[in-house]
C-alpha cells in the first residue's frame, strides 16, 4: 500500500530528511497541479485576478471548512500558523491586568507574540509547566486548571507540541476553560492533518495552523478558525472595511499566491485518498519503529511521552554527553541523515519527524545510526 505513495514523492538522493515538521514536500501529483495552476495565473494575469480569484478563494474556503469540520464562514486563509495566531493574539480585546495562560513548551513565535502584547498592553502571562510524560490526561488538565484565576481571559494551548510530539488533551483543557468563560486559542500547527480530529471536537474559540506541514500543501499556506459568533471580536491585522462578522476581514492581506491557494483542495484530496485514521496510524508506526530500536540503550535519552496514544509522528531523542547540535551534525556528516537539534532546556535532543514519504529502510538506518553514535558516547 505504501510503496506507490513513497514513489509519489521526489526525494533528494544525497541525504535522508527526517525533519518534515518544518515543511513537508508535496507529492509530485499535487506539485504538478501547482505548476499547471501557476502557468494559468501567469498566462491569464489580471483577467484571472479580476474574474476568477474570488471564486477560487470561496472554493478553497469551502474545501478547508469541510475538511476541518466547521463552517466556511469560520475559516480564514493565511500564510502560516504564526500569522493565524497573531491575528487573534494582536486582534483580541485584552486590557492591562488580564491574564493569559500558556505552556512552557509552546512555539517560540507564539510566546514572543504574547510577550509583545504584555509589553504593549500590560497583560499578565502565566506559564504552565506541562508534564513531559504524563500517565493520564488529568495530569495535563490539572496543570492548566491550577493556573486559572478570576482574571484569566485567554488560554493558549498547543495541540501537538513541536519539540517533543506530545499530543495534549485539548478538548478536556478547553472544557475547563470554557466552563469559566475563558477564551481558548489552539495552536494546531502540527496537529492539523496529522492527528485524526476536527476543530469542532476542541470546543475552542480560535485555532491556527499551517497547511505546508502535515497536509503537504505548497509552502506559505495556513488557515485560521474563528468560531462564527467570535469573528466580530477580532480586529484584523490589516484594516479593511467589512462587516464585523465577516471572516474575510481577517484574510484580506493584499495580493497573495492564488495558484497555491487553488491547489489546497488537491492536497485535501490526496490526504483523503489515504484517510485520516490510516495516515495517523502510519505516522505513529514510523515513530514507534525507531523508538523501539533505541530507547533501551543506556546512553539514549528519549524525551517524548512513552504512551503510544500521546504521540504520533514526532519524537525527541538525545544521547548522554553529546550536545544536540553535535549529535545532529554527526548524523548528517557520517550517515547523511538530516534532523534538527532542539535547544529547549527541558528537552535537549533532536526532533525526529518522518512523514508519508519516509521509507521503512530510512527509519531503520536512522535507528542503527543512533545506536552506533550512542555506543561511542
């Protein structure tokens, strides 16, 4: 089943990529469609822009909303998760003294955006230390719940932590917050089209994601979900006069790569041809396969949750006595395997991110390389 899928990606012959979390390549069938659409836009030029562009965007919005499990009037098309999240973080009405809860392993750009608002507007940030290897959802939920006070206005929660692959119980966390009238903003950069779930299951007010990660869409595409009754409460980053409840006020960002936008439904079709459940289990299997080969080595440090259901494709691994940057460089120099070192103080190691294009032999070769390096440590 997976062999023709592997062959559908144009992989580099010089090295193996196990860092698909930043940006995952498109399969050649959707890449070819992107090139066709790019030629069409280039040929039709201003005619396309003035007569077809808005129809394309409406079709994309409908496709994304159906995939995400929400209304087309709740989806804005953006360039990435950072932009999506900033639209909410900068556009939500927060006053001096209002508290915002976030996690200690949240993505750096989101943390910086919240710190910017704290400096500008005097909001108060409260950081929760998320358990690295919880034995139950309640351990994670209670950590967030304990930080809530009468001044809490927003809870920022990461769906799937980018540095460890930890899948958080977002719905349970959100239920606690919503029961107290607190807004919930979900960073699903790594969860969307990776974990078999839909935004309607989160009970959140806002969610941002990137489409060029797990949906295998063209680079520079993202999406923002805003619950319909909350659209009016978000001020757009770029001022345009539209109806307060019109989601389009949030993705009117000037001229954009519309050929790439037009390819999003094709990327969804590729995903659906495999199926969300099967895709999720394949990605979990790829992580588990290398983890099972290395985790019992005395020099190997595994920084991701040990329960199978709390992770998917992403895992974090380190070696005793070897700095992550040195570990990553040795993997590339000696074994031609490309990964990314993680500098977070609680999880020093390498983020290992296979994807649908990853072959079993690449996983096994990586595991053998880790064991060999660990033997030398």
